[in-house]
C-alpha cells in the first residue's frame, strides 16, 4: 500500500506543506473567533480560481496573469484589506462575512458552470491534491517559510493584540497594523493552498487542527505543537488511505482530521475526570 | 511640579457628536482619583481621551512626556479562551520595553515574578489564567500593569462582577499601591459607594455634567443631589460613607429636587 502512496509522494509533500502553514495560522483563526472570516476568505480565493479557469476557458489567459493562484491571491488580498479595515458602517460584522461568503460562493459556481475545462468543477470543489508537482510544492514552500518566519518573529506582538487589544493599544501598539499583518499572512496561505486543496480542506486545516491543539494543551506552545502535529498526521494518514482505496484525498484528510478532534476531545474528557 | 495629565476645556466625543464639553482638570503626580458615574455617562470617553486613543474635538488633553500608563482593562475585555499562564500574561506588560521581534529575558521574568509577589499571587505564576477566580484574575492584570513600571495606574471598573470580599481586597490592594509605592492612581467605576471610601479625589460624570473635587467636596448631599438630579443622603457608618437615594424633596440652589 505504501509503495502506491510513494508514487504520489510529491503530492503528499505538498499536502504536508499546506497542512503546516494552515495549522499554525489556524490557531489565531480559532482563538480570535474569526473562523468565518477564514471561511469567507477561502470562498473568495476559490472564486478567484473559478475566475481564472473561466478566463482560460474563454481564451483570455492575459499573458499568464490569469494563472489560478495569481487571480486567487489578488482577490483574497482585496478581501483581506476589506476585513482588516474594520469599517463597515451600520452592517454588523458577521453579516458582512455572511454576505461575502454567499456572494463569493455564488459567483464561483456561476463562473465554473461556464468554464470550458471538464475538471474545473471538481478542482473548484475539492482541489486537486494528486496533481501537486515538485514545482508546486516548492512554490508552496516559498510562501509558507516566510509566513512562518513572520509568525515566529512577531509571535508576542500578534499574541498580544489578539489577546487584549485595548491594553496593547495603551502600550503603543498599532493594533490595526498587526491585524492587517495577520490577515495578510492568512490570505496568502489560503490563496496559495486553494488551487490544490480546495475550499473544504483549506477551511478544515484552518480550524480542526487548532481545535485539537486547544483540546490537548493548556499552553500556547503546546497548542501550536499539537495543531501542527495533528494537521501533519491527518494529511499523511488521509492521503495514504485515499490513494489505495481510490478516495478523493481532500475529504479523506478532512475526515481523519475530524477523527483526531474527536479523539482529542475524548482524551480531554478522560483527563478532566480522571 | 507639572501635572501628568491636563484636560484644558476639552470637548470629547465621536465623529461630530460631543459627549462631554468644556472638561478641565489635572492629574498631578501622587493623585488618587476616582472617575465615577453611571454607565453611559461618558467615563469611557474621558478614559480614552486620557489614554490617547481618542483625540478631543476641541480644547486639549496634554500628557507629560515621561508619562507611562499601567492600564488594567475591565476583566471581561480579556479573552480567557487563550491558553496562557499567569506569568505569560504579566510578561505582556513588558512587551513594548522588550522590543519588536525579541523574546523576554530572564530579567523580564524576574520582574514579572516580582510584580506577582507585589500583588500577592506569585504562587499562581504557572497556573492557567482561565482557572483563576475573579479576584485573582484582577490581581494578574494589575501585576501586568505594574511590571511595565508605570507612573500612572489606570483601572477600568476593577471590581465589576466581584463579590464583597473580592471587591474589598482589590480596592485595598489599589490603595496600598498608592500609599506604599506612591503610585498615581486613576480608578474608573460606576460604584460611587465603593470608590468614595478609597480615593482622595473624585471626578463625577453624570449625563454630560462633570465635577471634580476632593472626596469631602464631592460627597455632600448638595453636590450629589445636584449632579444626579435626585435627592440623596450621605451617611457615615463607622467612618465609611454610604450614599442612598432619599425619598423626600430638598432644595438645591433654589430648585426642589
């Protein structure tokens, strides 16, 4: 079975890189209660992929500018600026997220319906992990390494403004600026992963590993550790099961991720009552 | 000596809407001031202007160049779902001194332990913040404010949601920090009865009205009845002042209230 998996090792490496990047940023997504901002960004990023596929189908490649990742990244960054700005007049923040999510989903589906590519619909929904090449993995690493370096370097600043923004402000922190940095890294990771992992898996990696981490640890360091470990385990196990059993990789990884959350919840319960 | 903060005919508000107009007062070094008033009266507006997160619409708010606030937010403003130990939270008070992208040193940790010892909870340094009682959480936030070595300690509703014992202990601790360490303290609260027995001066904010004076000047039936617009009685029980609403009408500056 493992030898079959090894045939797709480049794809597995790519999935592991996506798991790593999303599971680190996901800790902030869950703790800051912006899970649905993550969902909306994922949907917008996905609509960007759909737009690129539609443009390609219509013969409008725009000299390479209509590359799915490029279009997805541009749309996601616009959305990031919108969410990080925090000014939406009288519309409640959660309603704004809901509007963005539903409009992006609708536009994405409409564009995909008219895209010429036969595989476009599948890619739009569940990504194309098996299609990840060595070059794709290197691109994913080129995004992930700087993002993780930023998070390591500015850990205490990002933590402080996330935990207690008012006090951070009194100590001279530009809270909006740090919010923007966090959202930008979130947007870049989502956009770079979307073409391969799809909406479901990217959203899964942003939420479930972080929840597993929170269930298994009482310290920030422990939460990051378990979040990353559970995401990597889910990616490896889910991928390894999907290949020989001819299952779609994204949903298989998501399902394993869900099992890990339930196991962690069970462990937490046992420890709490033990 | 120049005051640490000066409000000079300041008009405070949001957008074009003024909440408070013509506010003038100073906070000198060593002051122990209570900013008191009902919810929605404008305490937070004054607090934000003081801390510099709200620019006055008119007049001026001047802060001494050496001023450093030690801010203690309302307890429910802090998110307890973060898996943080007490020591981690206290260290945050030194983050701006540590500098961008740098990690806390052993000296920072030693100072954080000292701050915790100062507020009487060093034994809780390794406990999860979320597991503490309300009073212990408040002491943690006070320790975080102290570890940054401020010259003004600002507490926003420090006893909100606390029982009598915890309230008394926290207010006693704040008074001790003022008396023992000579720390300038500004305490924001809606609870006049609690604050008036601890602070030395009171700034009273009631529906756009503002009045400041020593506790003896403000805690009179005349002054309070005029500010609140209802007759009140100030009683003294074993040296503690208690303000109660009175049922009969009295004359205040020619008006029957």
